[in-house]
C-alpha cells in the first residue's frame, strides 16, 4: 500500500470509477515489460573520486533474460568505478509525452560483473540484436560485456502507484506479450471504436456523464481508458475474460466485451 | 585530450575535413545549454538500504541560475536518502533520434540541500515556470524544494568528445542563446538552402566529392553539417564571423558566409 501524500482536504484523490480488483499486471511484470521495451538508461555506480560519491552515467543496454547487459569501455568512468566497487543501480524511464511524473520508471538494484564464457556469448548476442551498430566496436580491446545481477527493484507506475520488488518478483515477471503491438491497438481503438469504449464504460464502470473516452493502455490482462468528466479526466480499467497473447486475441476479447456491454445496455433500457 | 579506444587499424578515426581550431562552445557552455533545454533527469543518491548502494531515481528539475532545483516529497526514496547523505549526482541526457551514444549527456556531481528563505522563493518560481502543473501539489506538506550545489560536471558530447568541468566552468558557462530557435534554423536550412551549405563546404572545408549535405546543429559561434561521402557521412563545422545572439543574427551570419563562399568559388573557376 503506497503511503499518501500529505494533501489538503480539497486535493484528496477521488473514489475510483471502476472495480479496482480487476486483473492487472503485477509490478514485477510491469517492470520487466518497461525495461524490455527501452534500451537506454542511467547506470549509477560508486565514484572513485570523490570516493563513495554516487555517479550517474548514460548507458545503452539489452535484456538477456532477466539480466541487463552492457557493452562498456574500460576508458569510461562507470567501468572504472565498477572495477573498484561492483554495487550499482540502473534507472530505466518510460519515454512518452505529457506529465513525466505520470510515466513509469524502474530502478534495478544489484551488482555488475564482467561476463565470460557462455554468459558472455549470450549477452553478446542479446546486445547486438538490440544495438546492431555496436558490431563496429564490440571487438575493440577496451570494450567488454557486463551483466547486472538484480537483487531488488523499485517500480513506480505513476502518481501513488509504486512498490519494491524482490529478486524473485523481477526474475519471474514476464514481459507483456502485447508490448510490440500495444501502440497500434490503442491507436486503432481511438480512431475507430470510441463508441464501443463508451458502451463498455457505461455498462461496466460508474462513469456515465463523460463527454469523450480514449484508450490509454492495453496489456495481456485488459485495458485502460480515460473518460472526460465535467471536473476532468478519470481512469477506467477493464479486464479481458482470457489473457491475450497477441493482437488477434486482444481483438477477440475487445469484441466480446463490446457485445456484452451493448446487450446489457439494451436490456437496461 | 580524450584517450583513444583500442581500435584495430582499419577502424581508426579519419582525419577531419575542416579546421578543428574553429570557434566552438566550450564544454561548460555545452553542459549548461543541454541541462537548460531538458527538464527530466536521473538523481543518483546513496541508499539507506542496502546501505551505501548507489540509487538512481527519475526526477523533474528546473535550473535556477547554475543550480538544479527539485520539488520532492519526503515519502520518496531519494528524499529519504538525501536526508541521511546529501551526496548526489544528476544525469541529464539529450533527447533525440539515431544512435543514443552519439547524443550529449552531462553528470552534475555535488550535494543536495533543502532550500529556505530567498533561495527557496527563487527556486519555487523557477520550478513552477518549468513545471506549471506542480502548482497542484507544491504546497502539500510532504513536498519541499531542494537544490544541487554543483561541485564538478562530466560532459560527454558523443563519441570521443568529453571532459571534466570544474565548479567555475559550470557556473560561468552560459546556455546558448539560440537554444529555443536552433531546431527551426536547422530545419529551414535543410529544407531550403542545401545549395548554400554545399557552397560553404566546397569553399571552406576539404569536402568536395559529397553527394548531399545537411545541417546538424547550430550555436552562437557557428554551425555543423554532415556531408555524405562515398565511404559514409563526415562532419564539418564552420564558424560565424560574429557570435549570433538570436535567430536573425544567425541568419545574417549564414547569408554572409554563403556570399563569401560563392564569390570564392567563382574566382577559383
């Protein structure tokens, strides 16, 4: 449970318009999804000078299973730091528009090690797949592959939506299968199916007097919308009947829910 | 002087096509320009648990003179860390497209302090100007304004272009006056004036056999282009006669250099 900001009475959060027990990705899954869909981050290491000072540097990374891997030069500050003290964290922020504090971010906390043997080969493949232009310098003698052994993770999904995740939560969290198609689904729904979303909101949430509705997110378990009320936008989340593993399965679930919503609204008329 | 990567002979950097003693913003100026044109970053603090571990978190900031200022909650990990250990750094990365390692980034190293009195009032104004939506919660009792006292800065402008900057270099570096108009200038030159840029490259650089040229950057001291040669793109930088303080002055300088280039090319014919 997130602690609440110490807000004056007139700025307290409003009661949700939907059943918040709805199926939702857990924070381990959300973290893995976010980290797998981005490829740049800040690596925080312990500086040699001033000694012990936290030092942030920009890095590119790839995920090899649950392990973020880096191709870094022994000339770089962060590599020289890690050679003395392997403790580090990696901050990955979700790109996007609008209020930056409403977007997701993850801090992976652990230790960084230079990789060798089969782990190095696997990291090399993952890194080059994510960053093909590194082929040019991956064999320079000052570069090597490192892996971050994640010990815990801090997930922040936006305002008041955050938690600590342990090693198991991180390593077993599966990236969402819709990650590559979610933007396309959201765009399609907003362009062509506002009427369907309005029906689902009326049938399955407490939102009635809204002037417009748009989809803001979709994942294997369901989708999120923003309805425009007289006093501002409010979120709605609805669950699919069955988890969707690809774009077609998500479409089937959306069509099913729309039909059920319309049937229910007609019956209530 | 940047140390060189340990590259095989066939991948050594090529000799530049322009006079590299050309007027160029120094790294203090480039750092201030970059940090003043972005408003989100990673704050690296010292974790309470695991104790001493470097911890990266996402923050929004504003610059109040040379001081980055933050509006942060006592509920947040970074604030709780700073209350125990004020040592921190702030990593600001330049947004953009293309190879992320070719873009600029700055690490500001120093100590973070909660602000009070006139400093707090000044920080409040700067922060709200950059982040107007914070008006909603700036008076919540768990939020306070903090400032990062910069002691040194690490600037990385892209591949092999980096240095440490001391406190004076940071605090006296002026943000480039063209920062708000530079994208528009670059776009205009690339849409309408490739012929002018080609003339300047032929007259004032060693680039001749290029198939195209585009502007990539402009600052008060001059501008940068990329010429397409048979073996790939190469950079050219040319200086203005007089530093340009606004878009009109930059236009005057570009017109003057174009005329001089054409006169010189005609004379050589």
